[in-house]
């Protein structure tokens, strides 16, 4: 017979299982993407698109006699970026447990505003869903880039809005 002390602490595994997550990659086609990463990646691709289109436009202006960027050049430059934006929207929709086919709405002018706002502000699933594991928490680098892009975006709005405001004040 075993000598059991009734006042002894029970032996139990008190470690709780941490939910499994995965680290999203920037150029992955599948998987889920949270709001902060979606905004960060989208701003980065848009900023890159502006720089590339400006460079191609400048080069084509040097080459062509009219100084205008041809439609073919702008389409060739913007197609890969548009494809990346649709892929990011698809991954964000997967985080919301929606089909990626809804990302096609991002290609329709003016209609794309509604799904864009939805993707920016709707919270994703907190747990695993039909499209994979929950994304890992954002690192400091994502938040640094987010704040940088917000400052740049606010600066661009100020650069555009300030002259209109000054003109309005001079007329008033």
C-alpha cells in the first residue's frame, strides 16, 4: 500500500498551450495578413510604385520627343504592383475568413473604395480559420514603418491642402 499524504500538492501540468501562429512573409501568396501588416505592405508597395513610375516617366521623357510617359510604359510598370495589391487584399480577406475572390473588387475604379475601407478597419479572426493559422503578433519594425507612412501621408495631405487653405484665406 502506497503512503499518500492528503495535504500534498497534486501533480498536474500547469503549462497552458500557446495557440499556434505563423510569421507572415511579405511576398507570400497564401496565408493570412492582419490589419497593420496589410496597411504597412500596401503603403510600401504604393510608395514603391510612385518612385518607379516617376523614374520610368522621367526616363521616357528623356527618350521621347514629346516628353510624356507612354501608356505602355505605365501599364508595364503598374501591373506587377497591382498584382501585389490584389494578393495582399486576398490575404487580408483570408484573415477575415472570406474568399479571396472578393479581392477582384479592388480592380474596379470607385467600387474599390468600399472593400479597401473594409480591409483597413475590420478586425480579423482571433483564432485559426478556414485559411490557416492566426498571424503572429506584429514586431516593432511593422509599427515603425506604419508610423513613418502615416507621417508621410499626413505630410502629403498638408502639402496639398495648405495652398488651398491659404488661397481661401486670401480671398476671405
